């Protein structure tokens, strides 16, 4: 797996290819991941020595790097590395990776099959333990049945004593099997309640175009959209004009655009776009505005969820 950047040369002795899994990952994912996401993945996945090695490689090719200190020095170093890779004024070699296991998976195309197999093995082990527990419960039931039969034997004077012992064992059996039988009992209770309640009728929503004697209340909903990777000089009106193009035949009652505080405002800008539509068109609006074909190339578009009170 390789990735490269073509920019004007600044050093004649810059190598054409350098082995570095971290730099290869950063250079290949800058086109599909946000800056903060790349930094978070690299800082949590790669080891400290790999981060220091990547910094030394950039220093050898003529990139000026700061020597960070403090508790958060490795995350700061990853930020400096990502900025250097994103800098169009630098000439960097082609970074390649030989150990593909050191490239963290970030989407469905890079699914970690080994992690899935580990989870599958753990699930199989839990199922085997449950079967073993069922066998132990069955053995306890058999012992209880034998005690009951022994208490009902020829010596009837000991019936009361044997019954008390059998009840004690039954209590232990019920206590151990209670958790296993509770879900089945709950399902049976729900099915009985549904049978008693009869057929549940669906809610009816009027759709007649000729009967206009009564008017319904117009209700509206807001589609909140997060748009990022915009040019730093993008204005709010540009996003509003973009929504007017995207909506097509959808009736939009209001559009508001708010610029969000980006961590690196000189690299990109982010916006919160709120589109007001009728409640009946809410699902259609979500499908429309969450479509990749509706937005300009390379923009990052997601659903926006406003923060709760007191949260940043």
C-alpha cells in the first residue's frame, strides 16, 4: 500500500520512497478523513517509537519539526506530522508500508477480520459454558426427583422429613434455573397479553384531497446537517445557495447556516446547516440531504446533533 504527494521540489537529495506505516496511513487517508479523526486514530493505534520514527523521517527530508514535551507530547507530534503531510509547499517522498497489520482499519473497506474471529471464538466459548450449565441443572433435577421418590418409599413416617429436604433442593434448583427460564416466561406473558387485548388497529392519517371542511395544523421539523472540509474562506451564503441547488423539488420553508469553531481554521471550516421542512417531507429531506450525489466533491456531510445544555 503506497501513497504519495506531488509538490514543487525543495531538496535535491530527497529520497523517492521511504518505508513508514504511520506516514503511509496519514498520506493515504487525508482525502477521506478529517484532520482530527486522523490524529485520534494515529495517536491511539501506533506505538510511541513509531511516532518518533515518523518525525525523524520528516526531519531527514528537510521538514522542520518541533520537539514536543509534556503528557500530551505524542498526540502533539502526530498533529505536527499530519500538518506537514497536508502542507502543499513541501516536497515529500512516497511513503509505503510493508506490514499491513500496522495500518489501522477505519471503514468497512478495511475491516479487521482477525478481530471479528476473536469475538466469534469468545461467543462460541460462552455458548459452550451455557450448555455445560444446562447439563449441571439437569443433573440437579435428577437428584431432586430421586429424593422425592425416596421420601415416598415404604417408611411413611419419614415422608415429612424427606419432603422438607426435597423442597430445599427444589428451591436451589429453582434459584439456579430462574435466570434461564425468566426470558421464556416473559415472552409467554407478553403473548398472552396480546391475545387478550385483541387486534391492535393502526393509526389513520387523512389523505383525502376533496374533503376540505376541516384543516389540519401545519407542523414542521428541522433537518440538521454538519458540513465540513470547506475552504477556510467559505461564507454562510455559499452554503445557503448550495442547499437551494440540492433541494430540487422539495419545498423548503427556511434555511439557516452557522459557522462552527474549527480546531484548525486555517486548514478547513465547518458549518451547521438547518433546513426547515414540513413534517410529512422529513424522511424525504433526510434521504435527499444525506445523499453523496447532492453535495460538491470531497465535502464531508453528516447528521448534526446539537449539544445538550452545558456541553461544549
